[in-house]
C-alpha cells in the first residue's frame, strides 16, 4: 500500500508524537440496545443513534482523527448516509486503521472515560479493550478504559444519556 503522507514529509517530521481528543454523547431510551466499546451491555435502556450509538467507539474515532489532523467522525461517516444506519461502530475504527496505514500513522496509546449512571462497566472493560484493539490492529495493553457515574447530576445522572471522552496518542 502507498504511504502517501510519509512520502511527502521530510524525514525529521516522521514519527513525532501527536495527540487528539474525542468526545461523544448519546441519549438513552428504553427498548434499545446499549453498545459500548463494541460490546452489547445488558441494560433496560440503550443508545439512540444513526449507527449503533457506541459513544466510546465514536469518541475514540474523533481522538484518532484529531491526532492525525484528519477531521472528525461526521466528515468520514456522516449520519445522513444510509450506509451507516445501524452500523456496528467498530467498522469506523477499522476504516480509521486502514486510513492510518495509508497515511503512515501508528497508534501508540488510547485512554478513555465512559460516563454512565448504570450498569457498572468495569466488568466489561476486558472484552471492550479486546474488541477495540482488534478493530484498530493494536495491543490491548495500549488501551486504557475508565468508568465514572455522574453522581446523579444532570441528564447523565438521571440515566437519560451516556457520554465518553478519549485521548489518543499516535506517531507519524
Ligand atoms: Mg456518536
């Protein structure tokens, strides 16, 4: 595969560390699936979204695209495109993996926080980390996940929404 960006960059610029931030929020409603980090979590409420509404996958997408200077998730996977309706968001991560390969970017580390009142996410983190690592072609050890509640405050605290923040460090 052609390494487009690598070719047009001076050698000294290659492999410097770059950092990106991502954030996402989805409303929660009864009778919908709750998918976080590519994993379906048993819950009485699930995310409302054009795709599967996976806040963690979406925040990670934006963190990676931001670090690479490649825009945002809405530009690459617009919610107006019927192709992404009900899509498993791990597909977005897989697209970004291919884009990074093309542009010669390497993912070094991902750190993320998911804010959800309930259920507890900690027990699902090992499976989520494996799913994200597989989609991105990176080591599980380079993905760190954290869970918070919103202490009953605001929409997230009332169980009406789920949010996620992510930071990605890449080299390229
Ligand atoms: Mg989203």
